[in-house]
């Protein structure tokens, strides 16, 4: 049996097949080793990509938090600006309701009439009418002449309680 095996493997065809099988086995082992190497390299790449993906997700999360904080700050500023606009609108409305030039003239006229009436005869209605007419004439005289131009700036800034001097021709 030993001789039969030796005789069998010494045949050139069988020797060629055996050499071909050995070469095929070596190439197959190299291919398997290469495939394992590529598999480990792709696993390493996959791990790197996963780590990079996690890093990018963390960065995106941080960026979104910063943006959210910025948006909330902008929303608070917008709310404060709207409230300020509302307050300013109310202030403008209140300022628009202040007395105009005609009301100021009437108040000035009444102030002069009251002073004149108190000087003449306090407590009488006819004295009031007379004082009102005298004050109106005096204000017209002030408004029409140069003295009016001089007195107007001082009368608008002066409080009513300071002026105690009475200028009346009939007293």
C-alpha cells in the first residue's frame, strides 16, 4: 500500500494536481488573511466614523442650545420693546391731551380776571364779569403790541402763585 501511494504520487499528472492544490491553498489562505485585514480596517473606519458622528452630534446639540438661548434672549428683548412701545404710545396719548394754545389763553385770561376781581370786590358776580372783560381787554392789548411779545415767554414759564402784583388802571 505504501508502494501504491508512492507510485500514485509520482505520476506527473498527480504531482501537477498536488502542486496546483498547494498553490491554491496558499492563495486561499492569503485571500482569507487579506479579507480579515480588510474587515478589521473597515471596522476601524466604522469606529472612527461613529466617534466622529457622536462628536458632530454633541457639537450640533451645543450649537442648538446656544441658538435656543439666543432666541429666548431675543424674545425677551422683543417683549420688553413691545412693552416700551406700549408705554410710549400711552405717553404720547397723554401728551396729546395737554391743553393747547386756546386753553392756555383762556386760563391766562381767567387768572387775570380773578386777580382784578379780588382787588375790587370779592364775592360779587357783576364784579367777576367786569373783571373778566377788563382782563380780556388787557390780554388783547398784550397780544397785539410789542409788550405782548416781551411778556409772553415770561408768562408761560412763570407759575400763577408767584405773580402777586396787580396792574389795574381803576385801582
